[in-house]
C-alpha cells in the first residue's frame, strides 16, 4: 500500500483525498492548516468547512502536523493557495522524504516572482531534480468527490513520474492523461482563472451568451500567446489544462473565480467579495497581477488580463472595461 501526502485541506485537496482514498490501495494523509477541518474529518468523515456533504474514506487520515503527514510519503501533492506555496515548501524542505515524487495541484502564479508553482517548489527546496510534476485540468472538487467522470492531466519532464501518477490516481471515475509540457499545463491552469473572472463580470452585467463565447475564444488566444512565449506548446492550450479548464471555469456555477466576477459586475467591491468567501480562495485575483507582469516582460498584448487587472486592483468600472475591449482597433483573428 503506497503512502500519499496531500498538503492543503481545502476543497480541491479534500476532493483529491477522496479520489485516492476510495481506491483502497493507498494510505492517504491530508494536512490541513485549520484545526476544525481535522476535527470534522476525524469525527464525521466530512470536511464541513470546505467540502460539505462528501464522505471521506476511512483510509484518509487528516492531521495538523505536517511532519506526520509527510512521514514515509512516496508522493507529495501540494494543494495550498499559491501565495503560501514558497513558505510551506521552505518549512517542509528538511522533512520531505528524499525520493518522494512532488506533484503541484495549485492553479496559480506567485505574485512577486511571477513564477509557476513548480518553479517556486524547486527554488524553495533548493532542488533542481526532475521529480516534479503539475496536475491540472477541468475539475470542480464537488463533482470529483461525488464521482462524476473527470479527466485531467499530469505534466512533467520525468516520464516515470507521469506514469506513476497516472497509475496511482486513475480509476473508473477519474482519468489521468500525461503531458511533457509543464509550462503549458501550469500556465493554462493559472491563466484561465483570469478569463473566468471576466466571464462572471459579463453575467453580473446581464450580458448574454454571445459575450461569454467571444470572451472564452479571445481569452484562449491570450493564454496561448503567453504560454508559447514562456516556452509552452500551443497544442497544450487546446487540451484539458487549457481549453477544457477554461470552458469549465467560465461557465460552471461552482467556479469561485467566475463568482467573484459576477459580484464585481453587480457593483460589489473586491474587499467585500473576498470577505464573503469565508476562507475560500479565488486564485485569479492574485494571478492577474503576475500574468500582466509576465506579458509586459515579454512585450505581449493581453487586453483582457490588463482590463481585469484594472478592475481588480485599480477600481475600474466593469462597464468601462468592456467598452474599451470592444473599442480596440481592428485586428486579425489569427495574427
């Protein structure tokens, strides 16, 4: 029986713990920062704070002690918010088992450094080995936990890591594909959150399907442009971690990033929206700043991301932002 440690007891970390625990072939440790999460799982087998209504298998042990979670782990899955990734991996550096495979399931970018999560992890661990991978794709935690058929992808330069994760994570309800394009998979998972906020704004403003379809299509063009400039592949952006996750997050009612956009479109201010999320994280709020920084460093145009940054961080009116996007000078669709 293999041991897998999941670092982060939010909705997605809990969803992955349920997937791994239901196979019956893993010993799963779920580390949560919040003591109430561990109590809830121990007493009721449910994470009432972040994923209510979904039973967690008995093979999943929740703990607040990160050393206990990591002890003997063969695979370590990080599912913490992006802004806590560096500090947590710096803390874990002395106690992560030497040969453990490391899988990042966080869909975000670090604001200050503009780094992807696998870059942050490698830097924090002072380890440039090829035991790192990124897990991403269209996957609402609630639907994964209840067993809806789901397909995601694991990306790594290490083909053995990809095969191991594919074998350990896959079952009849959770299909894992492999990919060697870590840059594309990570950027797809992070950048789609920006477009999802914009899609939510369309909804909040009362705009229809035409607007959202245009936004998704042009948003994918922006995502692809930046991913390729950073060394990713265009075909990855047409796959699960790009288009698949983009469509899900822009149209699904369970999307936190889309929900933030809806409230912005209705006239609420960002601090008020975040205060009402009760500890949930909308990664797109942080990722927007990093994405705009990456684009500017590479002298790329990302008009949707620029307008979202202005709305989120400069207090720009959503209506004005939409008007400016529509009033841009004529472009070729394929240039």
